[in-house]
């Protein structure tokens, strides 16, 4: 059974930074994609960033230049560094995703709120 545990969410002011982490456990295949999605109130879940196990990164246009995704394959952990350009529209529940040949797996979500 695959489990994803996220951490690092919280309340920040505009311009501050935040780093999310997500650790996967269970049967993890070496070829996979890990990433982050987010869902704001009243909106659909949307892609933030993904990264393959071979290092290819994909970002939503809204976060390019502000957020950086990275991962530690040895630890099956993915990170999302949200740099000092956070905006109120980044407020959402952020979900970690692991995609393998066996399907999609999701974390429970971590709340990120950007407010002055």
C-alpha cells in the first residue's frame, strides 16, 4: 500500500516563503512522477508542478519563476519551494501526487494560506 505524507503548510504573508515536503512509503517503483496540485475554495484541483524520477520538471504558468520542485529519489520525497513571491492567489490546499504504472496516489493535503 502506498502512503503519502505531506508537511510544511501554514499561514504566510505576501512575499514570504514556504517549503512543502511529501514523503512516499510502500511499494514505490523507481520510474515515477511526483508532484504537487492545489485546490482553492470553489475551484477545481489544478497542477502546480511535477517532476519525473529522471529529472524532468513541469510547472504551471502561474508559478513559473516563483516555485521550485525538487526530489530525493533515495528518500521517495518531493519538495516544493515556494519562494519570496507568494501571492494571496496561492492560497489553497496543496496535495502531493505520486504517479506510477499502478495508478495515481494522493496525500491528504496541506493548507497554505497567504494573507496580510
